[in-house]
């Protein structure tokens, strides 16, 4: 048996020579590039799979397959006393993620029940078969129908907790995905458009206090709101948080998008978290996602993208179509439930343009390069938002993509969330000789 070799973080002592420094620097740079390639490959995998699924009639077939039924009774898929709903663990939750069938059985109140899910097995099995866990700490892929909230695929992986459903884990930093909320609040409140011009100083992806000052000099950059969103320019969103939105508006729109609230999901789903202090610099950090205290589950990330694709309407998620007992009697059925409109249709349309710019010319442009010439992808309107941040220990890097795809010549649409948590230093795996 070979022992697992560990790579150490990039630390150079005063005794280290220049050659040692250069070797360690190259190793660290190569590791970061490998992380980015893995994440791009994962995102491209799910989008390509969705495109193929859409071309086969998957998008258009959603409403034909899933009809609405009577209002469901009280939850019957509640966790057992020993389960941990705050981390996505309960009997049904464990069986749903990576499920290879669109039904499963549970026992509740001494009854054996058959649970029919909304999962599309063609898509679910394809994504599960292509999921590469070799260099990841966590993976989550969620696909849902924006109109009904029905979850079509739920695939994931957790290296340290195989029983956890990473798609429902609410402890993942939202990073720049939160810019969707900030942009919606700014457009809704101040009537900004995607072409509104903003000024900023310094680098695009830093957030120093001096960058929040309202000043103009020869080093000042001009950028449209659309490109600020597409390129994830932190100073622009930080200034929006500090000087325009403030604590009240940030709280209001985070609640509207579902933070600090429980969704009426059939299985336990802990709320995504948003906390705001009275410090104006904290408002800037929150507005651009430059913090680790704002957390979100991948399922909620897909719901945020769905809200934009659904003209500002936030829906309650669902993954259970119905539950029947041993005699075939229906004991649970699904009815689509929508919340109050989060943002106006005009604001939603503006956000669609900004999310489309992210694909064309923003942080996702390399991932989707050539998609307008692709035989299948060219038939879809695609929008998205990326995000990335390390954890406090700096040993895990979270990479996000949330977005939507709509048929240009049809009515079908989907919303997706992809999360890949990379380990900062990748060692050799143990092997058995």
C-alpha cells in the first residue's frame, strides 16, 4: 500500500533559495489553473447535457409530464429524530440525491410508502455518470423548472459526509451570486438600466475602503451596469451597497429572494443566511458577495436564477409528485405554489440582459465560447452568474454557476445551479498494490 502524499501550502522561509521559491510558485499557480479548468469542465458538462436533453424535447415536455394536483396535506417526509435537517440529512433527502430511479420507498407511521419524484432519470443518470469527484471536496448540480419549481435533477457529492445532500447544504458562501439580489434592488429602487454608467477606481475584483470613495481622477474607470455585473466588478457593487442601498434595502431584497426564510419543500431545507450590521463597509461587502457570512444552498441558487427567468416570480421548490401506500391510495399530491412577485417584470428583463452579458462577454465567456455557433446551444437563450470564494481556512475554493436556458422557438425553460468545492492542495491518492 502506498501512503498518501500531501502537498504543503505555499510558504517560503528566509532560508529558501530563489529556485525553491519559483518551484513552489509554479506549483501553486498550476493548482489554481487546474481548479479553474475542473470547474469550467463541470459547468460545461451540465450545460451541454441540458442542451442535449432540451433538443430531445426535455424542455417542452415538462408541462406535459407534470400536471398539478390537489393541495398536499402536512409534510410526511420529515426527518427522523436522529437526522440533521440543517445539513441536508434525512432518509428521503439521502435517497433523492443521485437517485437512479424516479421513485423510492420509505416507511412512515409503520406504513410502507412509494414516493414518485419529479426527477428526470435520463438527465439525472447522465449527470451522475459524468460527475468527476477525483479532485473535489463537494459537488452539487441542481436543475429545475422555473414555472412550477419542480426539481428535474439533483446530483451531488460530499467527500467528508457521504450521507449529506450537498444540493440542500445551506452553509456554502454565496459569493458573487448575491450580486443578482443587489442588481435587482438597484434597478427596482433607482430605475437603473443595464446601460447606466458607473465609475470606479482600482482593480475590478478587490474591495478596499478607498475604492468606495466617490471620487473622479485620471485613473477612474467608466463601465456600464451590465458589464459591471457580467465582469463581477466589486467596487461598483460595493458603492451601491454603501452609498445607495444601505442596510434597509439589502435586508428587504434578501428576504424577498428567500434568504432567512424557509421554503415549503417536502423535505427539510434549512434557510440561506443573510446578516447585516450597521457598518457601511459591511454593506459594501454584502452587496458584492465579498464575504463568507452570506450563505446559500445550491437549490436556492437555482431558484434565484429561476426567478429571473420567470419574470420576477419566485416559486416554492418541489421534488415529490405524489406518495401512495401499499394499497395504491394517494396520501400526498403536489400543487405548485408561488410566492409574491419578488421584482417587477421590467427589472427581471433588465437582469436577463445582464445575465446574458455574463455569458457573452463576462466571467463565463470562456466557458461558453462558440455557443452561438453550436448546433444545439444556439437554439437556447442562456444567462448566468458565476462566483468564487475560499473558506476561512483557505483550504477550500467554492466555484459557482447559476443560470437559466430558454428555447428561442418554444416555451420550455430550465434553471440550474452548479457548485464545485476544490481542495486548495491536491495530493496523490492512496492506492493498493
